[in-house]
C-alpha cells in the first residue's frame, strides 16, 4: 500500500512503529533522555497532590467547626492588663455574652458556651487522655455533633448542677472497651459522675487553618454549671477573693446562613467592646473567612510548587532536543537516502517529531506512575493527606506531550531541511 492510498491513521501507526524501533535500538539513551520528563511529571503530580490534600484538610476542619459558625475565644491577659480589666469591672468572656448576642441578633440560630477543664478522667484504674468540656444542650446543634448511645446533656442537668457526663467515642473505648458505658460511674477531677451518653465517632481534623482544634472523641461533656464549680474551686485555691475572669473559654454562635457573616462580625465586635469595657480579651474567629484565606494561600503554594516542578520538565525538554539533534546527525545519510527516494520534507518532519513526542509521552506515563507512588509514600511516611485528581494527571501528561512537540520541532525541522546531496555524502 502506497502512502497515497494508505489511511492517515495507518500512516501514523506505521511512522510510530518505526519511531519505536529507533528508540528501542538505543534503549539506554532513550531512557536517560526520558528521565527529565519522568521526574518532572512525577514532581508536578506529587506537588499538586500535596496541595490538594492540604486544601481538603482545611475544608474538613472548617466543616468540623461549622461554615455558618462564629467562634468567640477568650484571650489570656497578662497581669497588667488583667489588673486594668478588674478596675473596669470586666469579667471577660462569659455565657451571658452568647445569650445576649443571640437575643439581639435575629440571624443567630443557636449559641453554646464551652468551658475547657484540665481534669483527669478515671475508671477502673484507667486514665485516658481527655478534655473536660462544660457546655449546654445547644452544643449538639452548633457543633453538628451526634449522640451514638444514650442522651446528651439537658437543661435540667445544668439547672440542677447534676454530676452527669457524656463521653466521646475515644474515651468510651479506652474506659469500657466492650463493656456497657451507660449508667456507669467515672471519676472526673476526683468526683463521681454518671455516664448518660456516648458520642458518635468523629474523624480528627488536622490544623490547616488558624483554628486550634482538639480531638472531640477525647471529650467528656458535663453541664456548664457543674463545670463552673470546678472553676470556682480552682480560683479559691489559686487567687483568693479574685473575681472570675473569662468564665468560659469559648462561645460558638451558629448563624442562619453565611449572608449575614460580615454584618455579624461587625456587630459582635462592637457589642463585645462595649460589654467588656474596651478590653481586647476575646478573639473573633470566622471559619469561612479563614477558609477563603487558606484556599488563596494554598493556590499560591500550588502555583509556586507546580512551577518549580515544571522546571524539571523544562530540563527534560532540553534533553529531548539535545538527543534528537544528535539523532539527526547520526542518521544524516539515512535522511538523505529517504529524500532521494521521494520522501517529502513533511514526511521527515513527521518522523522525527513523532519520535520526540513518543519519548515525552512514554516518559509522561512513567512519570504519572512514579507520581502516584510518591503521593502514597508521602502519605505513609509523613502522614500528610495527598489527593491525586484526574485533572492533575491529564494536565501533567498533556504538558509532557507538549514538551515533546515544542522541543522536538526544531531538530525535526533541521532534519527535514537537509540537502539530500550533502546528506548522502555525510560520513
């Protein structure tokens, strides 16, 4: 079948076969040429996977706190500022702040204070790592948490200062393993509490944005009023006759939607400044703003990392150009013979261009495999979350093919423009 009668697809397949034979004839040289592309593609995929994984962890952390939540977090004051606050009759962050804000802001659906205590939890001689959280029944709503067994805290528990607790899934497993936890007694700060509920297991999120988070599976929830007694005892021991400051550590406000976030931030800032007599003792955390900042930072990181990794592809492309120029020199007589037998410039150009693209494409495939393996190894060795997306694979392979075309065109053009008489005389 002549070239005129051969189908375009069959023609390209034949040219590709010849190109593969030429590459196979110099296996080691071809492989060494591919290394730049292999490492470049692998680096791009690995860097994008790290960036995407970090972005996913940031989103998960924000979701754990609630996209529509505003968090008020108490600041610890130095002694001089604390003395000034006492003179101004400020008590810092309190549960009343949350109640007041919920009463004046119609778009606040719920609020829940949190008082975090550093107390030991013990049962049967076992003392697992745990955080005591004094809170109210509305915590379930604002934190999007669920109870797996039993019940959560009630208004009566808080009003009557009952010694009941709801334990996280991690604490339940450590203290009771397969034994029933409901109705059992545990020691919290040396006092006996009855377990009335066990929380559903919740995945731990890594801190990728500026929100200090804890493993809620290690939480032990007790009524806020009961937790207040622990606080009073500590105050009496450490600072006799000193007023409580920052009665709670956090107050979480849940908004009806994100449309009121900017307004809520402005109003809350003004209200707290007035209620706390101008003392800057409370940090206002808006998770969706932090998410936007984190995503913008992550996009910049991805761009920089991908650009650095892309330099490897550039080096690989230069390597392809060098080896193809050397190939043209080695095969000058062959090129001259083909032209003398009727091959056109576009036939020679196509032949060498396909060889260049095949080097880049095969290197791209091997680079994709190496990039996926690197992503898995990074996850196993460093514990980082890596997410390899189809888009990153397609883009990386597309860029590697483009590198083959771009850097292979000049050598192919040089081959196509050889004078057949001079080429046939080449030694």
